[in-house]
């Protein structure tokens, strides 16, 4: 699979992209969701906003979707139908 990315993309995700990925607006809430998703991030030292590198986010999201993971079974269409309590 080849990846095609625009050469003029910024190195970091935009605030809108962060909000879309995390479904959160507040910086602390975004950081909690990113940590849960395994996406590395930094907090800006002055205002605390979340900084996520575009390449790191892509790598973490690709890794998360590559394998079904321990204790999960995936159907041929990619949907995980198994429930765990």
C-alpha cells in the first residue's frame, strides 16, 4: 500500500484535526483521549494546548488498525463482533 501525502502539509495536526480525532475541545480532555489511543503528544509550555506530530499520529493510528489485538477477533470485513465484559 502506498501513501500519498501533500508536501505542503504542516508537521503538526491542526486544532480542528485534534478535535475531530478526540471529539474533545478542552486541551486536557484531548490529551486523555490521545493517551488512550496511543498517539504521542506534547503540551505547549505556555498555554497547555496539545501538539501532535502528523507522522506520529499516522503511525499510531495505522498501528492501532493493523492487528485485531489480544483477545479480539475480527471478521473478514474488519468488524469486531466479539464482546468482552
